[in-house]
């Protein structure tokens, strides 16, 4: 694998990343990484995207991954981005990559994880003729608000809290949600909460700051369904059944309904039974960095049947 450092500008902000290239001869089909939430660099949260990137490159695909605004070597502030901003930024990255002579512009697609599973479909809808495929990992069919309440319920139940305590935590979230919808600044939302709440044992699960509240305001009720129904490129979506962030089977079922009712001709949905949010192996005895069996190979096998690999012409789906 070879690497090429790259910078580009979106919205007046300089972003920095790396293009990972196979050792084989190009032009290459290519993947643009669409990160999940939080302050993550080109390698993802805790470096968890390294094996994904390396596997794509070893399989004949170029990969472009870059630091989110304000992270690593990128300027800006990711907390000031909406999902629309992220989708347009991703499309800029696609175009930067497609303009390279060693990349096959007709075979450039997206790989999005978690929050990237919301913004990647938006990107695909922005420029359907420029997106060759989309691979979504742990993409939620819920709104961010619904997903947060689900995660809160799962974690508090898992950690032994009572039904009353769980209801208190969820009610606090609903109160914050109402205030956000009313345009109340994050600082005022927190200032209005009784100081005694911080002493509640469940409060740590709801702890936040004003900046984060202001960040989630424009995305809190985002619904991916209208975008998913307009995606026309081949789509692969993968989930882990042990994901505490979202109900994987319910999300897969919702995706199936949206895509089928929209008449999508080429999609595949798969839930790995022993995998978590990052598709890590959750079985007893598995090392912390072990990925679900078949996860990486299934992705590139599916992708090869759609766009081929390095030096291969595009082929119809199997």
C-alpha cells in the first residue's frame, strides 16, 4: 500500500487527509470514508478504521480518508457542521478524488459508519451520477433523538438502574429536546436544570455541555428515510446485532421497507449476530480489536461484483 497526503478546501476551511493506494496498477476504483460523530481523525475513533482502510487497499481499491474539521491537521470546527454541511463536504472529497488520473471516476463511492450512515445517503442524493456505490455500517433508521433515548434505555437497564431512574433520565432528555426545538441556547437549558440532578447516579449518562447541545439542535430530529428512498446507486448496509446504540434488526427492517418501496434495484442488508457498533467481534474470548467474521471480506466481495477492482472494467451485479 502506498499513501499520498492531500489537502482540500470546503467552505473556506482547509481539510487534510490521506489517499491510500493499492500496490497494483491503476486506475483504481475508490472509496471515500464518511466518519461517524465526534472529533475523529482520518483513522476513525481510536484508530478503528485502519483495518478497514488496509483491507480496501489490499483488495485493489483506493481510499480517501481525512481529518474532520478542527481535528488532526484539519482547520475549522466539526461542532459547527450540520448534516447538510457534511454531505456537501463529502461530495467535494469525492470530486477531488475522481479528478486524479490514477482514479477511475466512474467507480468512486462512499463508506460511511454510524453518523456517516446518515450523511452518506444525503451525499449520494446530491450527485447520483457521481456516486458509484454506498456502503453503510451501523446506519440508524432512527432520528438522533430516538437513537439517543434507545441507547439511554439499553445502557441504564444493562447497568441495573430502576424503572423510575430510567424514566427520570429519559424525561430529562425529552425536556432538553423540547427546549432545543424552542430555540433555547444550550447554556440556558443547562442553567435551568436543578443542580441536584448532578448528584443522581444516572446523570452521568446524560451529562453534556452547552456546545454539544447547540451542535445537536439542527440534526436532532433528522430523518434519513426520505434520502434513503432517493438513493439509486448499489447499496450495502451492515449492522451488529449487539450494538447498544441502535436496534440493529429494526433498523435493517426499516431500511428494507424504504428501499423496496422506492423500487431500489440493488441493495443488500446484513446483520452480524456477534458484532457491536464498530462491527467488532463480541464473542467471549475475542480480542478487543477483532472484527466480526466475514465483515471485511463480505464488503469487498459485494463491491467487486458491482464495480470490480483495480484494472477491472465495471461489471453488472451478480
